């Protein structure tokens, strides 16, 4: 059975919604990142194109992201417009996840949120959230290292959320490329 057939079956049968209050520490290498449970910037909605590659497979989907002070909501849609997964993180570190594996797994969802925050928040906002991790950056890239000096994440073009801008996140086993198609600031 192909991976897309499995996704289609899961979408047809429905996926259980999981609501958990996770620990807000996300392991990265030998350290961890402390998730922020609020969006520090202006309220906005983003429409983004994402490409996820693990070296053997390429998956493309669209992400609708709602970023507000009280919550962050990420919804991924297939090229045909069907919801694949949903991750919501609210104040008080309340996590809700649903959809296809691995996105419906709380640990994976927290890892996804950590990567998003490491890619888009500024270094001042990140500094107190890195534990046994080091952030190195220049104008076009950011590298997260663990306390042994091992690269945990490489981020090209961090903090670039405007239309037409692309952020690329590279980890040991995959690469995620996200291009913003539309950005709307909310009242």
C-alpha cells in the first residue's frame, strides 16, 4: 500500500483528536529548547508552501498558520485541499494535535513547534529558552549546536516570514523548506 493510500484511508476514517498538557521542554541533541506558549509578534495569518524531504521521499503540502498572543495554530493541507494535520499550542502549554502520523504524536508536534520558533523568533527571544544548546548566527543563517558542539539544526534565512521569502530547516535526517505565499496582519 502506498503512503498516499494510507494517508487517504486515515483521512476517510477520521483521526482521533488528542489534547494533552505536554512538558514544554523539547529535547534537541544533548540539550533542550523551552517552548514559548505565546506568539511575541503582531497577530498574523500565513499561507505557506512546504516541502519535506528525508533523502528518499519528498512531500509537499500547504500550511495555514495563525499566530496570535494567545495561541499558535498550524494546519497542513494536501495539494487537493484536504486537511492532513493540525497542531495548536495555547497559553499554559496546552497542546492539541490531530491528523496523520507522525504529526498526531505530541512529541513530534512539540519538535515541529520548537523548529518553527527557532527559525522565526529573534535571538533575544530565544536566548533564555536554550538549555545546553548554543545558537550561532549571521545575517543569512542560524545553527543550533548542543553542548558537545554537534549541529542539531541548520536554518537558512531565519526570521523571513514575508511573502516570497523562504526558510530552510535542515536536521540530521530531513530537510524542510517553507516559502511564505501570503501574510495577513490581524487586528
